[in-house]
C-alpha cells in the first residue's frame, strides 16, 4: 500500500498541469510569401521559375527560417517553466566519523558506514498569478515579430529581384536599339563625308556627325555595363554562377491590366511592419503584466521519493523507502528597487512601442500613396510615349515611301530612322518603368495581390 501511495504522489507531481501544453507546429508556409498568384499577372514563366529558384537557394531567406526556429525553441524553453520538473540524483558515500561525538550524556565512539541514497525529486511552481504564462506569451509575440520580419524579407527580395529582372530585359532591348542607332549613324557619317568631299557641306557638319557617333558608342557601353551589373546582382539572388539567366524578350512582356488606383487606408494592415508593431505592443503588454506579478510571492510544490539505506541488501526493503512533500513559499521582501525599476522600464518601452506603431501607420500610408503616384505617373508617361512612337513610326514609314519614289534623299530617311529609334528607346524605358512601378505598389501594399485590395473588397 505504501508503494502504491508513493507511485501515485510521484505521478501527480509529474502530470500536474499549469495549462494545457501548446505545441508549436512548424509548418512551412513560406511558399505563400512568394504570392505566385500575383506574379501570374505578368504572364512570364521565366520570372516565376527564377522566383522559385530564389525561394529555394537564397541565403537570406534561409537565415530568416533559422531565426524563426531559434525563437520557437525559446518559446519552448520558457514554456518548460510552466511545467513540473523531475530529476534523479543518486548518491553513494561512506561516513567516517571521529570518536568523542557527544549527544548529551551519550558518547558515540569512532565508526564508519555506507549510505545509499536514490531519490527522485519533483517540483512545480504554482503559477497562480500567471507570471510564467505571461512570459511565454511575450516570447510567442516575439516569434510573431520574427515571422513578419521573414515575410518582409520575402517581399523585399522577390520585389527587388523582379525589378532587376525587368530592368535586365530593358537593358537587352536598349542595347539592341543602340546597336541599330550606331549602324544608322555610321551610314549617316559616311554620307556626310561624301557630301563634304563633293563640296556640299563644310567640315563642321562632318565633325558633328562624328561627335554624335562617339556619344552613341559611349551610351552603348553604359547599357552593357548596366546589363552586366544586373546579371551579377541576380546571380547573388539565385545563388547561380551562370551568365545565362533565363528571361523573356522585350516583345514578350506583359503589363498587368486594370490595376486598381484607389485603396482604403486599411490596406497598410497587410504590411509586415504594421503587424510587427502590433505584435510588439502585445509583447511588451505581457512583459508589463509579468513585471507586476514579480512583486507577488511564489509557491513551489516540492516532492521527493526514493530509497535510502545503509546496507545494500536492505536497499529495497520497505523501511528504506522515503517520501517528502511540501509547499515552499518565497517572497522577495526587498530587492533594492530592481523590480520597481524593471516595471517602469517596461512601461516606458510600451509608450515607445505605441509611438512606433503610430509612426508606422503614417509611413505606411505615405509609401502606399507614393507608390500610387509613381504608378499613375509611369502609366501616363508610357501612354504618351506610346502615342509618340506611333506618330514617329508613321513619319518614318512616309519617309521610306518618299525615298522609294525618289522624292527624298537616303540621308533624310536615315535621320528619320534615328528619331524613330530614339522614340522607341523612350517607349521601352517608360514601359519597363510602368511595370516596375506596379512592383513597387505591390511592395508598399504589403506584398498582397493588388487586385484583392480595392475599396470594394475591404
């Protein structure tokens, strides 16, 4: 019966719950941070394939996952304080007692003996004030902050990579047009030199054409530098050392149509920085509650059960079994003002967090409005450059027709072609700028599909 009682008490010490244990599930949902449904709007399989490669290989994204694992382990460590602890610490020793040990009139001579002690110790801090629970909740909010930081990293990296991707396509196309401009200008220079030799123009006109040709070659070098720098930058994103990064041609790119141009201010609630500030306020709120509980006494249930004998053959006898059980109260009556200072510190941090929260709202609205203005301006510029290109295309076509019937000189047709190519460069730049502005708007809205964020859906 005594053994049953000991086992029952030990079982209660081990299983005594403070709260139902909350398991942390580390389900990998980071693929959702890529928001592939949004990138589908660009109708570019190479872009999506590259983004998936960034997702799999990028070291910054891998580090964010490790940081989340670290914080989840910290939550588990803190949660362990809400549970009972059980430990075993065996002891085998030999007492060597000197003579003349006196107990009143009784004197004990010199003796020696072995002592076998095999205790199992269990304890549980009764969290009646919720102190440990609040500390655990605080760390859970810290984990949420890190998760939102991970999401922000995903949004920033994918947006920056997509911008570089389209800028690379732009550099390819501008380089192609620039090469055509150089060929055209070389023909104009030859014709001008022929005019000079025939006495139809002065040397200044030849020098001007040579000067313009050198400026076109310099611009070509700049386009080559831009393309090479973009390639090197994208290799870092992709963790890929190959020079041939898969990409569409300029003629294949698509601008997302009918992007909403008005959003509710509540859109900023999707932004990672907003969610981080929310979680930070909650975290410090739990810290304040925990700091208040530090002033209160603590109560710990301590129990010990095991075997204690002086002879090995008597170790498992009933007389060698022992049981200790009790409640240990503790209360820091004076701590030099440390707890009061800590409580005031947390209150000050809470006020700072509120200020940061309001500042984040204002900055979020500003970035969203800036993104909208940039998008609208880029859209208008592209529309105007598209009209100008169509007009210049007609002029160039008329010039070629006149040249074919002998109504104009070849050099005039080449001049018209140059103006057409320059208009095409402007159209290319404005089109890519418009695409990049949609990416910037997506980023400022918190990496959410813009088509789901119009005012009708909020």
